[in-house]
């Protein structure tokens, strides 16, 4: 994918979205976009790890699971989607077969084991090929990722470049930039992971990534309609206050939380809502007009990616919202919410979990 075109497109989309949302008095979480170079020391890593809590106790794993740390998600039928944002519509009925799913998001410790065993290098750690990205500013040709930084003041309206910054040297081992690290944070969800990275890990485990339908069915845990499903959840890591200036951290965390700090859902899955967005296998389609698009179907008949023209940005569906979702900005802390995420863009609020299909 040509990142130069990607960032130009994202920049334009962000301004269009922000203008329309301001008229509706609803802010929508925008994608991380190209921004001016910043000194690494200026990046506030507190937005990534901001609590003294380094680990939360989890119950003993299911002894019947084919692999440790997974729980069984039974087969079922449910109404998929929601009605808050246009891309969540229409709500439609789908069937899902049973599968095993990681009970938590993949952690730094688990991803480190994969890297140690395989020597894998993530997309954010690789140098950018100047042949394909010659128009990018020099600092964005360096290996790096997009990091959230809480601004002290807003001087450019709703321009998201005030809180999203491309930081050379940021990656899963250095989530806030070169000066940061994940030492003592092995139980936090791994971030700065692209679709390619998540898929490589899943294949190494003998697993795969969930489709959107599988993920949403698991998050709903069999409930036809979740209680107060459009309210900000009390039992999840989200943003309390006015984004992006004030976060009271009433949920115990102002940034990422270790996995499993909040209660599991009815099927034993932790952090399906909030903390970090989660990658799925589905290619993002903005308008799901009819079911025959194949979006979010069961694995046996899952959507096949459409043919994309060279240089056209491709995105995957991400689910669940993150620690940055607030009532005034990104009301996507819901099972039925969805958002697009560019395949090759590593960001500090996105992780993943895997499934095993018997």
C-alpha cells in the first residue's frame, strides 16, 4: 500500500468528518494521520501506560480448552450491527459456528514469545521503501508508528494531528517511542500491530483471526440486546471526561490497562469492550446494504477480499473501541460498533486476539 496516498486520504477524510460531526454535535473517532515530526522526548508515554497496576489476576484457565487461555464460544444466531453510526447499519441476522477464542487480548509477553521463536519483525519496525513512498516527509520514511499524545491545549480546532503523532522508533517494544519500553508490562495488550503482524502470530499459534461476525457474537455472549448497550460501560477501560483534554480515569486507568482487569462477559471473555481496538479478518466495507456482500459471514463462507486497484488503501474491520472512546468522541464502546483500520498502519490503541476453529 502506498502510505503517501494513505495519509493524504486520511487527512482529507478527517477534516470532512470533523466538519460534519460538529454540525451534529457528535464527535467520531478519527484515524491517526500524518503529522509534523516531533522529538521523541516530547512524546508522553503516560498515554500508553499510565498506571502502577502491572497485572490483574485472572481465573484459572479452562482445562478443556485445546490450548491454554482460550474459552469456548458456542454456535448461535444473532442480529449483527447497530444504529449509532451509518457504517453499523443495517442490522441483520447471521449464524455463527462454535469456536475457541483467546480469553484476553494477546499480551506483550505472548507476542514476545512469538518473536523470540520466529525472529519476526513487525511492520512498524521495518524501514519504509522509498521507491513506494518517495513523497512522504523524511521522518515518516523511518520505521515507526502513530502514538496518541494528550494535548495540553487545542489551537487548531478539531484537527486530530493535535493528539496523534507519527513517532519514528515507536513499535510494540517501544509503544511511546524509543525512550519507552514494555519492561514489567508483559501483561498489557500488545499494540502497534498491523493486520500482517496479527495474522503471522495467529498462524504461528495454529489459529486465525476472528471474522467480524465471530467477534461480535463473542462480545455479545449470546445476549440479543445488551443492557444499556449505548451507554458508556462502567466495567471497561474507556475515556471518562471530555476527549482529548480531560480524563478523570474513574475506571482506574488513564491509558492502557493490563488484560483482565475488568469482569469477563458471560462466556468468560475479558476486555471485549474498551482497552484496545481489536483486529478482525474482514475487509472493511462502508455500506453493508445487503447480506450478499459476504461481510462478516461464518468462516466457511467468509467474505473474500475484493480486487483492489494498485495503490488503493485497504482496510480491515476493527471492533470494540478503546481507552480513547468517550461520549463526546467515538461512542464505539459497543459490540455492534465497527471502524476501518488501514492494514499497514501501526497505532497505539489497537491490539488483537485469535480464535481456533475445530
